[in-house]
C-alpha cells in the first residue's frame, strides 16, 4: 500500500509539473485550476503515504534518503500552497513544482526498504531537529524559484519585451517581497535546526560541534542567508542581488542534502 500511495503521488506531481510548464507558454485560468487540483490531490495522497510509512516504521519517515527526499518534497508543496493561498500566483507553480517532482523522482530511485532506527536517532530531538531543517529548506526552495522568476522578469523588463510571459509574471516588487518573506521564514527555522542539532549532538556524542561535513555545509548555507538578511537590513540591498544570493544559497542547501549524504562521510548521512 505504501508503494502504491507513493507512486500515485509521484504520478500526480508529474502531471501537475507538466501542466505548470505548459503554463509558461500558454497559461489559462482553467489550466491553472487543473494544476492546483491535481497538485492538491497529489499532496493528499503524499500525506497518506507518509502517514502509512510512519505506521509501518514506527518512527518519523525521515531516516533514509528515500524518506528524506520524499518529506522534503512534501514540505515544499506545503509552503507552495500557503503562498498560493496568500498571493494567488498560479504561474509560481512553473518554478516550484519541477523542484518537487525532481525531489520525488530522486526519492523513487533510492532504496525504499524500512530499516530499524539507529539507536543514536532515538531521541525527541530527532523529530524537532529534522522537521525544522526540512521546513526551512522548503522555504529556501521556494525562494530559489522566486529568485529565478525575478531574474526572468527583470530580463524582460530591460529588453522591453512586455508581451507574453512578462504580463503573467508578478511585478519585480512583489517577487522581491515574496523572496524576502521566504528567507525570513527559512532562516529562523534553519537557525533553530542548527541549535537543536547541536543540543542533540551534545547529548548523543558529548560535543556540540564536531566539524562534521553536514554541520559545516549547513553553516555555510546559514551564513549565505544571514548575509542576505543583513545586507537587506543595513544597506537596503534588494532585487537582483538578493535573488542571485537566494539561488546560490539553495544550491548549497542541495549540496548539503544530496552531496554530503551521497559522497561524503558524515555522522548525519541518511542511509
């Protein structure tokens, strides 16, 4: 049943991603509604899949790369719907749903077996730390998509191409505002994830910081987003530079998630 639910969610996300890409070239109110309906259906099925996995494993389904990638995608869709409810920007799906589908596709090709939880993970910090980290990373994923939208809209504006996609993309001011809100959401979540991770490490290994690769790369990502917020606050640095930094920040987040887990030895690696 868990496999069926996961595959159904993947199929729904694939369909909604295709529709969202079509939206870039020929959008309509009907196709946008269809995309939201299919994505919503995929999200509900995905939620059921995670609940089923939890009941089968007996612990939060975030302890393997398959589970982590799937949960990461779920968090991104959650943030997407919260933004869609607030701003009603259907075309945002064209820049966010491909991320969701790629995360789910990655999850689908990774080993799906349920393994006993590592004894060191059997702590109340496990759920708190991982949920904060994934939700923060999901906010950064959306900021990444919004950053690309900003650069694209700015390109159209500078080239005086004021037809087609330009007319359906939000204004630069709105995109910058959403980008800022996403980073303002993700940064404290990442901060709390790092703090709870340090507390967890101290209780598990007797040290708050061990210069583990994932700890180091998480801190690099933290500094990038801290830089964005600092420069916005002190120098009024907005627009293009903030969009580019948000894109770079998410690339670091992806490396921290996939690169460290798959290519480097780390105490935090998913198996």
